[in-house]
């Protein structure tokens, strides 16, 4: 037996934990309540006890763990292993999570933000496998990002690189939650897609989405894609706006770190090929013609396990690089 | 004596060559005609003979050369040492320049494109010194770029990364030479700055630049900055357009590879602080407020020697990394 890796996806509501063998094959996984309102000590105890139980249940010892990987949303000093604060876990302030886990479990801990971790998961065993340069987007409430260049995550000077949702595609355009104007997130996140649809209906656009708004007082991105499938014109127009914004961002990334593959993840990829095809169409329409064939634009394949797989994969990578501490 | 490095800046008209000590201090430099129309063999002989003469004149032997660095415009397979073709040297087709130089001079040769080389020069000993993450722009006829992330150049999957002039800031905007619409190069290069001024004058804008156009039948970016200094309103408006385009691109780079410093080089920085200040103003106006202080925006300091310094510095870096071959 060559040892195991543990991947932890620490969210505000649940902690997902997976054990992986040295080839990153899932041995077992589970999920427990975070109990964020109880504070860091309880949250970390929940993690520790769950890891211990999983390990023992599967016939391993704690000493079989080569390393633990963990991902959370920031802001954090990832390289120092410290969560600075957390929107979903308000009691977390400057929590040295790596040190605390290490003291209780006796194994090295590798830490990164949730988008980087998911990006690394896709890179290691998912849709990004087999190339050394990828760009990764999560299309959820906001738009998160990750960049792998020459086989390594790009972290940036203050570990805040790849905030790709806040790259600007329409200067002086729509206001984003961050305060900037014209961010791709203000057009193409699940929330912004839904908001643009609602605004259009409220402004009098003809659409079957009007009934949705009348009935539920809101429109979700899922509604948009369902009505798109039913050939609603407004839903098509809104989806086109989302796809174009993402395509321009893909072009900009191609001219920046030059990925071989661009991977989209997050709730909104449930829209399926109709979205992916439109992104590719706009990409082909707007890209420098000699670069048309140069990048593959694909959907992520790991789904909800990307967080635990990516965390375990990052732990394995650190071990392979001799960077465990 | 701990050996010397040679930096070569291969242009279509001239070849600049510098000898540097192991601390990258310039020992001596010279420039010879490229004679590009004579074909690769002659061009390479010109380089070889000039290097040999410089070395001997300074009292060194060829065996004192630790490595040679060379930069040219692409397209090239840099890692394989091959110039695929060259706009300025039409007879260059798939020329194995590194191999040819190595065979004649007996020393390892390191090769990269001119923008990356200049970027590395600024990073090693110029305006980018002291940080590990920079983004570099050359504002000339076009806009070139370089990215250093965690102390290494970002090359991308096909060695065409950092074509930053072709990132799009105004989708469906001005047509760029590359065929795309809305590239930053279509607004903010020296040529585009001049062209926007000329178009405005031709369209009837009131400006002291009208006399320039009447007299010379053209307007250069230098004219724009001279008339800006003389308080011409159109020159101010055109400069603002250039500065805003560059500021948006800076914001996008901050959210991508998160540089600590952004360095502008090229002919247009002769415009001076009036341009730099406007870039910073627009940056502050458009950036997410929490990131306002996070990046330094500066002008390059190496001037015309950036090419030879950068090439020598890349050679030294390859040696320090044990990557000479």
C-alpha cells in the first residue's frame, strides 16, 4: 500500500471529504455539517473526526495519509495556511487552518482557494487532463477562475490571481457586485444571466419568461435555459449575451496565458451544448483568424466532486514536487 | 574572472550585441548591419564575427562565454531554437538559429521573442526589479507584451502567450491589424493613437493638429504629445482614449496573473508623465476599490538596450536554473 491522500472541500454549510489512493482514485467520500456558527475549533474538530473515521472505516491508519489538501473560498494567505476571513463562516478570522489540522492529524496540509482547487482537479484528472496550460471558469452566483501555466497554478503577487470574473469586457458597462463596471461577471454569471432576463421582461420584452416572473416574482438562469430549449426569443437573446461575454473573455485569455484548453464549470453548464456551442460560435466570430483552431473550449467533467478531487490532487502534486511541509 | 554573457538583439536592419559580466553589467556593446536580404548564413556570420571581435577586443576568449541570449520578433519555435519566418527578414524560413550559432561559437544559446526578452531585461535589472510578478507592454507600432509569473516568463501552450495588444477591450470596436475588433492595440499603440487623431481632424475636430496634417499629410503620436503639451483639446482627448484603453488592460491583467508591477516601454513612453498619470487616473477610476493600491504602474528604464540586456539576462537565468543546453 503506497499511502492515501485526503481531499477536503470546506464550505459554509457542509464539509465534503474524500480519501484517494496514490493514483487519485476515490476510495470513499462523505459529507458532514460545517457548523460554522460554532467557530473554528468546532469546524476543525468536525473535519478531524470525519477524516479519522473514514480512514479507520476503510482499514487504514492515520499514518497512511501522505498529505491532506483543502480548499475554501478566500480571502486567505494560502501559502501560510491562514483563512483571513470568510463570508460563509463569519467566526473565521485569521484562522491558521493548516497548522491546526496538522497538529491534530500529524500530516502535511496543502491549502488553496476553492476555484484553484477545482481547476487543479479538472487539470489532474478531468476535462483539463493531458495539457499543461488551461484556463478554468466557474459559472455560478459569480464567476470564479483558475489558471494553470506550464503545469503550475498561477497565484499572483498576493495570491489573488485569476479573478477572471472581474476582467472588464465592456468599459462603462453594467455595474458589477465588485463596484467595477463591465466585468464579465456582470453579464455571464448565473445571477447576471437571470438578472438580464428579468430586466428585459420588466422593460416589456415579449417572452414566455414573463409568466415565470409573474408567478415566482423572479427568474433564474435555469428558467432562461428551459425557455431557450422551448425556443423563446428573449431567452435566446439573453443566452447570446452570456455566450458572447464568455467568448470575448476566452479570446483575452488566449492572448494572455495562451491555454490549450478552456474549461467551464459551475451550475450554469447544466444549460448544456446550446450554451457551449454559442460560446464557440462567438469565439470563432471574434478571434484573430489564424488562432481559430488553437484552443479547445469544453465543459468540466468532475461535477460536485471537483473540490475533493482537486484538493487531493494538489496534495499529491505538492508531494511529487517535494514541497510538503 | 567568472565568465561573460552575450546578449543579441536581432532586428531586420541592425544587430545589436552586448557583452555582460556575471552581474549583468555591460562590458561593451556594438551594432552591425543585419544584411537580412543576404539570407540567414550571412546574417549569422555577421553575428558570429561581431561576437568574436568584441570578445577578443575586450581581452576575453570565446571559452569565457557562459551563454548567449538572443531575441527576435516571431513567429518562432523558441524552445527549439528555430525562426519559422520573419516579417523583417523574408529569407528566414525555419532557420535553426540556435544550432547555427552554437556550432560556430561553441556556446549554449538561449532564444526568445523580442518582447519577452525586453520584459525579462526590465525584470532582471530595470523597472521590474525586486518583484516576482510583472506585466510588460511595449507601445510601438503595435503593442507587444510579456508576463512574468512567480519569477518565470509565461510562454503558453504554443509559445505565443502575452500577445497583450490583442486582448479585446471594446467588443465590436475599432478594427485591428490582426482582423479582430476592439483590441487595445487598435486604440493605444503609437500608430492607433496617431490614426485616431488624424481621423478626428479629418472629421472636422478643431485642433492645432490640423496644421500638422495639412503640412505633412500625416500625424504621428509624437505630434499628439507635443500638441498635448501645448494644451490642445483634441490631443488631450486622444491621449485620454489611449490612457483609458491601457488602464482597462492593466485592470484585466491585475485580475489575471496579478502582477505587483506593470511596466510600459516603447517609443510612446517618450510622452512622459502626462501619459503615465492619465493611465493611473483611469486605473483608479475603473478598478475595484479594494485593489486600488495593489499594483505599481511605471515606465521602463532600460531604453534601447533592453534587448541586449534582456537577452544576456535570460542566458544567465538559464544557466542559474541549470537549463543550458
